[in-house]
C-alpha cells in the first residue's frame, strides 16, 4: 500500500502541474468542463461557482476559475466569462479551438432543468460567436448525486452491490430526457447509490453509449484517489475549488494559479 509520504508527494506533484495518469479517450479536439456551485459562508446569500476545463487531448491539464454571485445575479454570467477564458487558454496551448465540448454541470435540481435548457445553454452557444467562424458541438450533462434510487446486483439468491461501471438507462429513467444512472465507484458496505446523469443538450453526435463510456472514464481521472469516484473528475475538481473559495478564501484566487490543480 502506498505510504502517507508517497501520497503527499503525489499530491504535491499534481499541485505543481504534474500529470499522474490518464485514460484513453478516442475523441479528438475535445474539451471536458466541470461546474459546481457552493455557498459562501462569510456572506450568507452569496454563492460561488467553481469552473474546471481540460486543456489537452490526454485530459491531464486543467484550467480553473471561480466566480462569486449575489442571489439576484444569474449564474450564467460568470459561466460565460469562465468559458471564454478557458477557450482562449485552450487555443494558446493547442493553436486550435476544441471541436467538441462536454459540460458536466453539478448542483441542478429537477425543477431547474428547464431553466438550464431554455436559458443557460442558449447563452453558452452565444459565447462561441465571440470567435469568428467557430461553431463547436456541445453536450451538456446535468449531474445529480442526491438521488433516492438504489442499485442491487442479484446472483442466485444473494443480493449485493453492483460492480463499478454498472449503467442503468431504461425502465426507471425519465421519459422527457435522455438520462442514465451510473455506478462508477466501489462500495465496501451498504447499498450502491448511483449518480444520475441527464443529457439536457447534445449536438456532439455522442450516442447514450458514448456518453456513458466517457463519463465512466472521467470518473477515473481524480488524482487524489487511485480508483474511481462517484462523479466525473472535473466535477469533483470544481467542487473542491468552489468549496475552498467559499469556505476559506472568500475571494477569487490569483489568476496565475488558473492552470494548476492547487486546490486538490
């Protein structure tokens, strides 16, 4: 087993820009984005949005930003600023823009799905008009961790927890949306609580099967843990960043840190 010192050194490596491992994603010119929202403890009604976007084809370099919002401000305003900055950074690194963008948006309840579809996504599409002749394909997936659905596997007369990578995309899913439940992590005891993914918008020509595979692969990319986690790594990174900023910093981190995983 890795020692404590080893784990600390691995984390230091990450924070300084090191790349620990990757997974094979055959999609070329892809950008994967994670977004999460946390509430600022210093100002009760202010919320903070963490935004993390991949910068290279191996999905091992990440660009992160934080924005703060008052309750009467739309979250999309900060989202657009972050997305434009991430696209410019991607261009600096690769000398081209991403052709496909996959957004994993955490912190959205069922009641807010229509708002996301009718308001947030059109605003994001407008962002792309900033760059001439640029029309990338977009997949926008809402990630819901707080679900009441439990998954069990049954072999003979024994019930257990399903293995990591189990997908359920029929019978208990939603009629209105393309959605699926994914059990990405290993459960030691108790029942398996999957994560619910809802594809709100998809022009990226990604079939449900492609989305499920990509999502499961992204659950392997969290460098604080050498296995799979419950949500895609960019979502977890965005959560860590929003939590750090809302709980302790109460302000936007220095822009010089934007291409480092300093918040791990």
